[in-house]
């Protein structure tokens, strides 16, 4: 009976179904656009040179957010310093060297698990290992190390994918011309895979830049009247600062909150757009 | 020259190999440090009071049951949103949307995955919670429901990208076969493509749920943080507190090495084990499905 109904009206059913699915996609995308536009509009009026280049004053209720911007920059660079070389090397291992055996499967499982561990658990781990056990204290160093382990799975899996996309012929030809394996990788394969790797690296760092939970107890400072001097200093950071001023500071001017959210969003979105552009340009130019 | 080249080659190969193994080392290290700081909790608080319904650390009540139910109810709500919308969007992108639409939609969904959770929490406090309070006539908008709605949004990109991959990898011949038999596109999606991608879609759901249960900042900001036992459906409309939020909110204020500190690490350990289980199952589902596909194709 149902089947009969379905088959008789199957084109109506299809039309209704397509409309429903399309609506779902729209409802998924619309809030994203809405969120971004809303913050751009609301925060735009808070942005001024003083806001971007000044220090917070009057218990953060006035002044600028420079130390938070610089802090997030430091943390992102610190994260890149550790996670980029390690992540790319691990990807090279998986794509070029690893055999399909038990150990390799274990590595893959470990990467999947690293990707799934809650960010706050990374924070606990960083506190236990870097802050307390290795005695780095709450510092840029400890926070960067914590963030880099969190970023690692993103960098590894996207880089590996980029390396694997390079056709096998490139390797065969290079080896047959007398190049060693490493020469082949460093001069041919990495060059070809670079845009893909870059995309992965930026997307990973984007996530690190926006994270709050992993730096809560490893390096974030509530308020710092100066810029950090060394990797062993704690630092303010944009996401943590937004958390602080939107929940911990009473009578916080709403303008500064939206302004801070806007700066954080622009920081993250810029990275995202750069990654997307690199990827699509590389795809368009690719000759294999 | 020959000699130095082979030495360099050797060292670089070893370095690369070590980097490859590092992921295993990190998972082991994380687990080790969680155990090291979390297990003492079992010695200091007995199992019975740990499974109590009262979380009030100042008076040494460390019952983590309300935190677990808090996490569960928020995650359940998030799944109810993320699963249909995630799969629906994935179907749209992979099966229905024209090519140009696909090129626009995919980066946007990725963008949602990249939005800092603290920004969503911020908007939750300023926009969503006041709206829910007025709209549903609640005493406060900072409820499990607000957390679920935002977490659903955070889990959607994960579900979409994994489910879309799964749908994409269904061989085109399956669809063409169905069309040739006279099925409409819609029937093909429901009876051929989705069932063929079942395991991948299941993985997408699990990873999405895993993402939701581990999310911290958003839930800490919008769920009201009241550690009460959430067992009724009505709890969705009242403040709750999740495991992640408890760690994030309290770890900054405890003395290192105190009972409270150890219990917070213990909760971290529970979260770690949950994510481990979810990910191992999710990846073994994919693995098995791949094997089966290979068997069929060979």
C-alpha cells in the first residue's frame, strides 16, 4: 500500500524530499552566515586604532586589547614552531615510508584518537606534563606545546592526503634518475604537495588560535599590564579574553565585548580564507 | 660525498620514522598523566561517594553523577539537532546540489567548524539565552537547551564532512543501476546510496557525538552551570553542568595535589576513555566496511 503510494506519487515525493533536504542545508548554513554578519555589524563600531593598539584599562572596561592580540599571535607561532615540522615529518612517514602493518594501523588509530580528545583534557594534560612535571609554569611555552599536540592530527592527516595525491610516476621517475628516497621526497614530492600541506597547516593553526580550554591552565593570563617578555611568561589571548570579559567581569561595556569577538573572528576567518584560496588555486593549476 | 649522502639519508629516515611514531607516544603520555593525577582520587574519595548525586567540592562532596547526566542530556539534545541536519546537508551537498552550489557550501560548513567555540558561547549568552528565556517563558535562558542548540551547530560540520565523504565514495555505478531500473533520484538516495554509505554515516554520527561531548567553552558559558541531576526531559529547560565545564571552571582555583584536583583529573580520565571508545569503535566500523567493500569488488 505504502509502496504503491510511493511509486504512484514518486515524483511528488521526490520534489517534497528535495525541498526538505534543501531547507535543511539552508538552515545549516544560514546561522553561520548570520553569526558572522551579526558580529561584523555589532563589533564594527568598537574597532579603532586605540582599541587595537592600546592596553586594557579600568579593569578591562576601557582601553584596547593589544596584549590579547599579540598573545594569540605568539601562541599561534609557538604552536606552529612545534607542530608543523613534527606533523609534516609524521605525514611523510605515513605516506612514503610506512608499510601496511600492525604498527602503522596503531599509529593511525592514535592519530584518530588524538583528534577526538576533548580540548579541556588537553588542558589537563598540559598542566600535568608541561606546567607541573617539566616545570615550565603557566607560560607561552607550555600552552604552545599543549596546542601543538592538539593540532598535530589535523596537520598529519591533511598533509598525508596531499602527499598521497602526488602521482606515483613522479617517484618512479625521480628514483630511476638516481635520486635517493629523501632527495625524491624533499625536491619533488614535497614541492608538489606544498599547497595541500599549507592548507592543512593553516586549518590546524586556525583551530589552535581559537581554542580556549587547552590554554586555560597552561598559559592564559586573566590580565597582564605588559606584553610577555619570554616564552616562560604567561600571556593574554583573544579567546580567553573574550571568555573573561563576557562572563567574569561585571558591568562590562557590550561594545568592547563585540569588538573583541570581531577581532578574534577576523583573525580566524582570515586564516580560513587563505587556506581555502590556496587550495582552490592549487587545484585549478594542477596539471596531473 | 657518497658516504655523507647515505649518512644524511639514514639520519633523516630515522627522524621521520620517529616523528611517525610520536602520535602513539602522545596518546600514551596523555593517558599516563591523566592516570597519574586522576587515580589518587579513588584513594581519597571512595567509589560510593564518587557516584553520589551531590557535587559540592567546598564541603567535600564529589558526586560526579550530576555532571555525567549533565553531559549526557546536553549531548543528546545536540545529537538530535546535528544528526538530521548534518546528514541532510551531506545528502544535499553530495547528491542534490549543483556543482557551483557545492563549491560554495563546502567552505561554509568548514568555516563553521573553524568558528571558535568561545565566540558561539558569547553569542549564546547575549542572543540565544535571552531569546529562549522570553520565547519559552523560563526563569533563565542559560539552560541545557541553549547548550544543546549551540553544540548541535558545533557538531554539524563534523557530521557533514564525514557523511559526505561516505556518500561520495559510493560507486557511481550503484546510482546508475538504480536509475536504469526506473528509480527516481530520491528513491536512489534513500534505498541505494544511503544504505551503501551506512557505515560511513554511522561513523559521522559517532564522531559528531564525540565532538559534542568533549566541547567545553560553549557549554560552560551557556548552560548555567548548576550541578543538579538531570534525568527528566524537563531538565532540558533548566541549568545543568557538564563534565568538561566543571574541569574548565574549577581547575584554575584548586590547590595542586588536593582531593578536588585529583577528582577533576579523574573526570578528565573518564572523558578521555569515552573519546577513546567512541573513536576506536568509529574507526573499526569504517575499517570493517572497507574490508567488506574490497571483498565485494575483488
